[in-house]
DNA sequence: GGGAGTGACTTGTTTACCTCA
DNA sequence: GCTGAGGTAAACAAGTCACTC
């Protein structure tokens, strides 16, 4: 973070007019700017903050802003040497360049947080609605499975009766073996990757629990799924928020793998 | 008149360097 | 000469003010 400290000390010890007026010195300073080459700000600060002159032409020119923006695009933190160079090129005080970069970083971070927040909200809503749709689809499939199961039992009973009437052989072992019990179905579903452990426990609710989940339970389940923290907890630490690249995370235009494709 | 944008400032923190016992 | 404590300077983030448009 402060890897350029050595340079800074060496450089600014010979340049008292630049960063020596840094606000961090906590001294009030008389600040005379060569800003915009056409006017001088002439801002004098006393022990308390004073209003600046109305004649103070404070806005940087379009050219200055353009240069600062392009430099910021390449690096959000300026090396002292580059700061001096840029300040000289633009006819600004190094301190003005430093403050511009500080403000830019702060306001860019704020906007980035807003963007990320809205993107996360939108994707949460998409995910939640998709979850609901999948849940309904799953309910339909479970019902279908139950019906097929019942049909299978029915048909096996019919064939067993035919055999029984002919041989008089005990049928219990045969019927038990042929009976497509739920556990065997579940096993086959698991082999096919249709059901997970959680699915089976949910399915048990559907099949044996006497019906579907209560709305409150559904909501809880939904919230539990949605609130599950990321494995790397990259979004749990504010330190990492700034590094969240929403463009690459959520940009559908890239055509790359999307995290919610897991649901497909 | 009020809100958004922006340049500058204040305050507190972190880090590296220097001095001295 | 080495070491730890204290002082200092510089940079930064966060919050804010003052001003312009």
C-alpha cells in the first residue's frame, strides 16, 4: 500500500510546495494555485474553514479532466513521480492532482457499490423466481412418479396373480423384488443424478409427510438457500467489495458460464 | 430554490523512516 | 552494532463543506 514511501520521502523533502501542504499535516495553509493558467484561486484558510472567493474559477478544464480521467483509467493510484509529471503537464499543483484522484477513487467506489447492489438485487429476484418455478416443476414430477409407481405396483400384482393361479408358488419374494419401492427408485434417481440428498429428504416430505410444505416452511427454505454464504466468502468482507467485478460476474453478453447456469 | 457534480478540506489511521536511549 | 520506543512525514479513506451549473 505504501510501497513508494522511500521515493516519497526522498522526493518531497526537496519539494516543500507540493505535498508539504497536504491536509494531513493538520496545519492550515495558504494555498496559492496556478490553476487553469488563467486565474489564481487565492484561497486563504484561517483557523476555521472560510468561504472561498466567488471569483474562484475552480472547475478544471475539459482537457485537464480528460487527461486525469485517462490516467485514472490506467491506474487509480498515482506514483509520486507520475503525479508530479501530470501536474506539470496540466498546469496544476501536485496537491490538486492528488485530491482529484482521492475524490475520484471515493466517488467511483460509491458508484461501483450502487451498481453491484442493483445487479445483486436483480439476480436475486431472477434466482428466487426460478427457484419457485423449479419447485413447482418438481412437485409435478413427484406426483408423476407416484402415479407411475402406483401403476407399476398394480401391473405387477396382476402378473403375480396369473402366476400364482398356475403354480401355487408363494409370491411374496417375487412381489417384493419386483415392487419398485421408493428407495430403489430413489437409488436409480441418484445414480442418474436426478436427486440429491436434500432432494430425497424433501421428497420424503412430499411422499410421506402428507403433502407439500407449508408456506412458512417454503419461505424459510427459500431464505436458507438464498442466504447461504459463498464458499470463499468473497462478498462477506467489505474489503473485497471494491474488487467485485460485476461486469465479469454478471455480464450475460460475454456468453460465458453463468453462475446460475448451475440450475439449468 | 434545490439537487447533482465537483474541488478542497478535516479527521483519523496506517506505514516507513529517523533518532535516541 | 543491535534493538525497541517514540516522533514525524506522507498517503489514504471517509465524511463533509462550499461552490457551480
